[in-house]
């Protein structure tokens, strides 16, 4: 083939690629709309790995295969940038003020979103129900302090779906005003759960404790007070935000302290089913009679589903009546899952699947301090 002829062929191929590129970006736009509606992050590393593996497998030449993998990855990066432009500005609700752990979590899960603060968990949740925000990032459990009951209650009473659960590390630091020293501190301000997570440290130093609505508000109060004898327990990010200095690092009891944040949205989304790591969130009530809970648990186990956790929560409208929250390993949409749900509905007055997640999603997001 002559040089001119080869160049003409490449030109024709480039024209075809330009047309295919536009079609690909159009499809990427549809994916962006899907993710925005369901409150899903743009990046999905597992899906990228599956696509690259599937499409590069047919190229036998090892050198060309390596180049094609780089080509695919570059194309995906362009696609993600286009999706970010389309989704940019998506309002994401959280409870607290700027610098609160939930705010930091929301920014890490949705780096291109606009984080929107609300005073309570319920107001953040309702903002999504009412269409003010597209997603809400709310804590559901801390590895040291336990479940966040108010958010679990919103799952029970509300209409939103959980489309992801993210485990993020919590690192608490002692923060003081400029010029303060650790030996100056007499009292410490923070959220009750943060104080509980640092109780050994606080007792060891004999600090007086003062409760605040959240750790970021505690940092605000300390900054405004300007007293070297008063410190806050909060994140390193909060120190930078409010002009405080870190007086002592990692003052929490557990070195594996982790908070699990759930992403709530109006539309349900199901992650790809994996052999290990797929799970769903299930709520149910039982009849007020002997063996009622045992029957429900037996139904779940009879269909070979394992419960990672089982908790009871009081029903606000019915004193001394309870509903149950469980996280179940597996796929409720599988044939066995559908049979289990149907059997459970026969044994329980109310059954509600509120969301799905995969274990892989839990470790995608991390960071120095949440």
C-alpha cells in the first residue's frame, strides 16, 4: 500500500471514529442522567476493569493489546470528564455544617457535587424526597458507637432508596486556638458520639466535656471563643477550615474507628451482582406472639441467606412494638431471593427492601480523616 493510500485509509477511519465518538458521548450522557437520578458516583472502577478485560481479550498481539488498553482507559477518562460536566453541580444533602464528618464524606463520594447542609438528618432526607437535592449522604453506623438510630428510622418511615454504602475511617484530633498548648486545655467540646469514641483519652487527661450538635460546630465554637483552655475534638480538615491548630493526634479509642455512610436517592439502583460482597438492606415487622421473630429469621436462613447484622428499633407510633433492621448477603432479585421475600411476607406484617450495595463500594472511598 502506498503512503498516500494508507493516509487516506486512516482519514476514512478517523471520520468513522469521530462519528462513533459522538455516539459514545451521547450514551455517556444517558449514563450521567441515570447516575444523577439515582445519586450514584461517576467513577466505577470495577465496571471499567470489566470493559477493558472484555474488549482487549480479542487482541492477540501483546504489544498492541497493551496499547489498546491505554486507548480504552483514555477514552473512559474522557467519558468521565464529560459526565462530570453534565452532572456538575448536583446538590447532595448532608446533616451538619461545612467541615462536619458527613460533609467530608459527601465530598469524597461526590467530588463534583454541591454539598448542601441541613440541620437534622430528617431535613436532609426530606430534601431528597422533595426534589431539593438529588442525593443525601447520611451515617448509618459507627464501628465504635453503634447504629445511628434516627437514620435507620428514616429508612423505615421514608420512601428513599439506599444506592450505596461507604465505609470511611474516622480519625479524631484535639484542636485548639492558635497559641494554645495541650497542657492549657481544661475542657473539650464535641459531638456526644465523638466524646464517647475518645472517652479513655478524655478521662486520662481529666478534661471537662461539653456536647455540641456535631464536631464541626464544636470547632466553630472553639474558634469563636478564642480561649486557650477550651479545645474541640474534630477532624484535621475542620482545623484548617476554622483556623485551629492540632494539639494532639488520633485521640480516639479504636484505631479501626469507621463510620458507614449510606447514599439515599429517590430512584432505586442495583449494583452488578457479585459472588461475594453483594448485600441488601431489609426491614420487617413481626406478629406480636411467641416465636414471631424466630419464624422470620428461620425463613431467611431456610433460603440460605446470611444476615450480617440484626437489630430491633422501637416503632414511634406503637409503644412497645418494634421493627427489625438487617443486612443480608446475596441478591434479593435472584430466584431464591424472590422466594425468600415472598415467604417472609407470609410470615411478617411488613417487609421492605430499602437498598443494595456491594462490599467493593465500601472501600473505594477512603481518606485521612472522616
